[in-house]
């Protein structure tokens, strides 16, 4: 499977495209704020809400795991979305692949 960005003969992303993605994705570093905020909000609602309405404290403890799982799911979804967004972006005009490509 060639590199999905520049079609270099590599098993996945080539080193140059991976480096460009790493630089590009830093523009969107604030994505983690809403992802962690959503996970924390769910953890608080479940973790604090379950004991308040009279459910077992074990369910409140499980709320932390639910919030963390929510964060991990949103993080994975966000990373995949940014990869797809980067792939639709055009290559730089003077892009020359490294040697051996």
C-alpha cells in the first residue's frame, strides 16, 4: 500500500508526509480541550449524579471510567478526522519526495 498522500512506495505514511502532518496538526492542538472537557463532564454527571439520586457508589466510580472512555473515543475520532482533512489538503507546490522515491 503506497503512502496515501504522495504515493511513495512505503508500507504506510512516508517519513516526509508524516513529518508534514505532525507540523500541520499542531495548528489544531486545542482539539484536546473539548475532548477532555466532554469526558470530564460525563464523568462528573455520572460520578456525582449516580450517588445523588440514590444509586450505588460503585456506579459513581464507574462514571470516571465512562468519562475516560468517552475521552479516548473522541480523541481517536478527532485524530482520524484530522488525518482525513490533511489528506484532502493539497501538496506544497515545490514538494519533492526524498531520495529513493
